[in-house]
């Protein structure tokens, strides 16, 4: 499946369209098919780190010093449909 992946801090060019592995839900998990999503000011601020020094420091400390490692998909809200459920 294709996804827009956040590969670094900076200009919009750090967002790249890539093929990623389709997730398979484990027990007690749900697979959600996303029809639409939004890009908000918060997403842009996280990507560009256009924040005060203290916020930049804590975001990089949590998410990755040189590039994002924990959060690689930016999104605030989604319109989705449950695709598959694995319940015990």
C-alpha cells in the first residue's frame, strides 16, 4: 500500500510517497481503511519545528534527534471504515 511518510524535519519536501507493508491486525486489534485525512497547522509545525527552543528540544527528545522515529505519519483527523477485526 502507499503512504506519505515523514522522513525528516524541515520543508514539505521531507514528506515522501512510499510503498509500505500493509498492516495485519493482531488479536483484539482493528484494521481501519482511511478514506480521507487532514493536514493541520499542528502537522506543519511538527514537521518544520517552527516552535520555541524548549518545544523543539522536547519534540526532538521524544520523537528523534536527527529525524522522526516514533511518529512517521502526520494526521489530526481521519474519515475511515473498519476493514477487518480480530477478536478472540
